[in-house]
């Protein structure tokens, strides 16, 4: 259990496992895992910025999703992200929305 937030540490999401399906261990691979998580945050933020949301990595185990007014919510893993973003915005999000797709193209330039 996390002392600060009182949440149980949940099972690892498949996107946090190594490419060969290996489990996460403490020690040498923690730096590599953090780099991978920060890269995921960068790509997620390219999409989330369209909705004025921002994702941050937190303690190498969870993420924090926040909006411009300062509202924040803990996101357990990438599988939890989309529903938390929809809840924060109060509407369903369409990943195939043409304006969003154009925004993503602009971010990648």
C-alpha cells in the first residue's frame, strides 16, 4: 500500500512489462523502466494536449492526469488513462476525431 495516497499497488499493466514478457525487477532495470514510462508519457501528452490535459509519471508506478484548472487524478496504468480522461472532461473522447488526428500530425513535426 502506498503510504501517501493509501492505494494498493495494482498488478502491472502489459505495457509495463519488458518486450519479451519479462517481469519487472528492482535494481538495474529500474532506470530503463523509468525511461520507457517517460517515453509513454511524452506520446500520451501529444494526444492529451488536444484536450488540455497533461499526464505526469509518478513514483515509477502510477501516473497523474491533470487539467489546466489544477484538478488531478491518479491513473494506475495506460489501460486506465482513457476512462479517467473522459471522466475528467465529462464527455466521451473519439480517438479518430479528424481535428485530433491533425493535432497529432502537428505534434510529430
